[in-house]
């Protein structure tokens, strides 16, 4: 599998489902959510048919396997 690392565009906006913020078995609480406008490290999960970009910021997703 070939992997390409790129420098992210600083103006690129994205959406992360709240379940993809933590590895905890419990759902994150509102006070656990990052502030609106925060910059997060994330990885691409998939592109949806609608064109939506699905991301994960879970620590296990960010750790090189």
C-alpha cells in the first residue's frame, strides 16, 4: 500500500463525527468536544457518495500501526 503525506491546507474546513474524536467506549460529552474553529490532527476515513470527507481524530487512528 502506498501512502502519501501532505501538508494540510490551513483554510480547509472539515467535519468529524463526534464518535471519531476518542477511543473511549463511551460517547464524548459536550464538554469533551474541541472548541469550534480548533485545529485537530485527523486522518481520512473515506469519501462519501455525496462528496463529504469523513475524518477520524481518534488517537488510535493517528498512531502508526
